[in-house]
C-alpha cells in the first residue's frame, strides 16, 4: 500500500480536530465509531477545552500532536480554515473537512473555498471536502465519519468502494448493502471537491488490493479529465466502475441556437461522457449496489454467447424478470438443445419459449442442482439468471444449496450465475454474497446490471483530430457569433461535405440563376438560424418569375437584415439526418446524430458521443438511431448510403478541434442511395482570444 493510500484509508495516527466529549454530539461520532470498531491506529482528539475526550487524552492543537497521517476537521467554516492552516504547517498528508459554508454558500463561501484550495495545493495536502462526512475503511475499522449510519456493527468487509458527492449517501449505501450482504472496502464522502475530486480519489483507491469495483454517486462533474483517467485505468485493471447520477436537469445547459443544443442537454451529455470513458450508468439505486459486483463477479468468457437464460421455479415471477431484462435490450434465449437432450428424457420439464420454468421440480434440491449444472455447461447459455420463488424466503437452503453445489462441481468456462430471489430473502442474499455469487434484489436492478454486463467495453483509443487547413483558415477568420449559411457552408465545403448546386443573389434577388428548377430560396442572414420558423425559406419554386415573387414575399415578411439570397436546386433522398456539434460546459465537445428535418426535436431519436469520433464510432451512432432502420433495407426499403453518412459524422465532429467553435450543425443532411447531401448549415463562433 502506498504511503498516500495508507494515509487516506489506514492511517497510523489520525487527529480529530474539534472532537466532542459529549457522546450524543455529531462531532463525537468519528471517535466513538473508530473505538467501537477496534481501529488499530492512534486516535488523537484535538480540543483545547478538554483534558480528555471520550476517555482519550486531548491535545490543545494539531502542532502538539506530532506526526499525523490523516486529520478530520470537525469545526465550523472560519475556525476550520484556521485549523487547516495548522494542518498544513504540521505536514498532515490527508485532511477531511466536515464544515459547510464554502462554495455552496455564495460569494463569501467561494472565497473561503478558494483560500483552503490554495493552502492545500501549496502544502501538497489531499483535501477531502469541505462538506465531507468523512472516510470509512471497513476492513481496518477506520470509521472516520460523522455519518450516523456507521454506528452499525454489521457492515461487511468486501470489494466495493464508494465515492459519493452526497455525504448522506455513503451511509445509505452502507446500510442498504449490509442488508443484502454486500461487502465494502472504502466509502468516501467527497463533499465540494475543492481540491481532490472523485476521479483523483478513484485513481488512488485503484491501488487498494481490497477494492475490486466502484460505485459513484454523482451530482455533477467537477473534473471530467481526472474522472476519465481513473475510469480508463480501472478498465485496464479489471475493476468496474458504476455511477448513479442525480440532478441532470437541463437548467445548467447554456442557451443553444441549434437543434443539436436542444437534443444534447445536461442529462444526455453526462450519460454520453460516462459511457464513452467506460463507466456504467444505472438509474435504479439498488443497481448502484448490485451492478458493480455483477460486473466484477459474473463476466462470461469470450466463448460464451452474449445472451441470458432465465431459470425459475415460478412462471409469473420469472416472466417478470425476463421482461425487465429484455426491455433493456439484453438478448434472452431459452433452454439450450444440449440441456433438453440431457434432462427431458428423465421427465424433467423445462418449460417452453424463452423462460426455463421447472416449477414443482424446483422443490427438489437434487433436481434443481442438475438443471443448473446442465444449463451452466450448455454452449447456448451466456449468463444464467436464476429466479427462485417462495422457497427462497422460507427455506433458503433449498434455494442456495443447489446453486453452490452446481458451482462447486462446475468447470472453467461455465456460464456465470446471477440470482434474483423473487421474495424478500435476506438470508439467501447474504449466503450468496459470501460465496461471491451476485444476488440482486429487484427485477429492475437485475435488468440494469445485466445490461451493463453486456455493454461493450469503452474504446481505449482516441481518434486524432485532422481538421483540413482550408477549414481551419476559414474558422480562424470567422467573426464571433452565428455565421450565415453561406459562410457556414464554405466551412463544410472545405470538409468536402457535398451540397446541392447553388447560387447566391444580391438582396434584391437580381442576377443570373443557372440552376435546374424547381429550386429552394433562402434569406441569408446570421440573424435567421431557423429559417422555417422565421418564414425565410421557400420550397419547390418552379421558375424565374416564381422565384422573384418568393424573394419579394420573404423580404416583406422578415424584418432581419439580409445580406443575400441563397438559391439551391431541390434535392430528394431516402431519408434525413441531423449532425451537430456542441461544446457542453461540463464534459466538453459532443457530436450528435438524430433523425433530421423539422421533427428532429419532436422525435428525440438521437445519440451522442464525445467529439471528435472515428469511423467505427460513427457507425455505432448510426446503429443507435431507430428511424434509420428502413435505410438498412428493412422489408424491401431502398438502402441508404449510411457509410457516406458515417464519413460526414466524422468530418463534422472534427470541427470541435477548433477552440472557437461553440456549435455547428447540418440539418438536414439528405441520405441518398449513393452519397449524402447537406441542405442547411449553421456554425456559431466564440470570441477571438488575444
């Protein structure tokens, strides 16, 4: 264990600054808990008003304590800053801070937080908080926390580490996990993350040999880069990371002018980022406890099919589990042919369809064990989900013993087992947890865990940006704000994204139009990003007189200043798409693909990835869009050129490598049988940097 990790979770000497001698006070809890848990390190209560605190000698200040690995400051905001300065002078490695009144408390609080952050960085202190309810390391009894839930004495030691931006949630997860036998290594309340964020702490805990998986409770992303570094290192070391995210409203999203901005609000942006870096996101709280263990303990071998087989002793309950799994896109297969050939001649009924229902036969432990062994070894079984009925509550041995027997007699490469007891069966959950068999508590949690299990791992490579020089030159020269369609179109031309034949007329509409009719006419203005809404576009114009009438009508209707008239030949295709880039304030640039045209926001059929993307990622994005199913030749529909669409996605995503591009969008891009064509273009530029 590194010295930094040891100071964080297993310090030899820990100081409690502001520790109370009154047993009922919150500031007495860390000392009470550690003493009750038999923490082997030395506990140093710091309280200038007391000679002793809860039976231990008290010290007047940190400078009288000698070497200290970890200090927990239990004072209010301003006294806490003074105490923190003392910790810096004393050379304390890790400091946790309980106090509120910092960045969450307005300008004065922000100033306080900036001050302690500067002190921490100068002194090289790992600062946990402020607003941290503390750090808990279950195996070592280091319950250095003010969270009341850790008065419990039955929290099992195990492989799950929790990092939470909510202080109360480490106690919530510990208590809920203990009820099902889930074992914990470390739980940290990170608080405001003034200096040390979730990603940085996660990277430290990767070196903890007891930690085999992580659960993150997130309210925002304060350091996406550190989180990505941690997540990719965790993936490389086989330690799964799972997150539950609250507060993903769109209120924090900057006001965007493009359809892309409306589609890629804060909720979608964070989820997209987590998926890209290899963190599984769950939406059910129970799944935050169940999924990390499932990912760590139930990975099927590469030789196994990517599907689930559900075995139950109760048809209705098993069907409910199967429905939840299937609804999340996880393939479900029925009983394999090898299992039927082995067991049905002996009169063992295995049900029909996709649910393996043994019903009454499941009341016999020997029969249930045989069925489990046969299904585990069956080459058609990917992961075996066992959903026992009422016997799990009233006769837990009958539910557990056949599973453990089958595992004990199994062979390397057999299908892994996940158990979903249908009744409330805490004894079953704990016995299986002790045997390292994932036992999940609700059908929804089971389904989310399996969906995460079958999600392909994040790609570790990043495509190298390659913005063409012609596009770079145009963007460098572009003014701040929304570019008109002609200027935006020139950038997309430089990216070799085709457009219809077109001509730009002066604002009065005069000039030669050597195009094939019918045509489209649009007013050119940076103040008209949404031409349909503004009445600044006319379609299917049959000839030159009709074009003049359309231009006159638009100019009389629209009050915005117009710099020209863009006239394009009408084009048709097999489908439409939207491709856009936005720069999210939390996670950075994103590329969005959606069903195109005026219904882009209404349909909401969209997918996102951090930008720029590779061709392989672009193809994945196309597969995500349900609206594009007919373009793959579904039921005889003409096939669209989706490979050309993928090339455009890659090209558009590269625009984000220019630091001033805040938004860019093509909506729609027409998908033909051969090739694609952009029909509208929008780019918004940020200010020039000096």
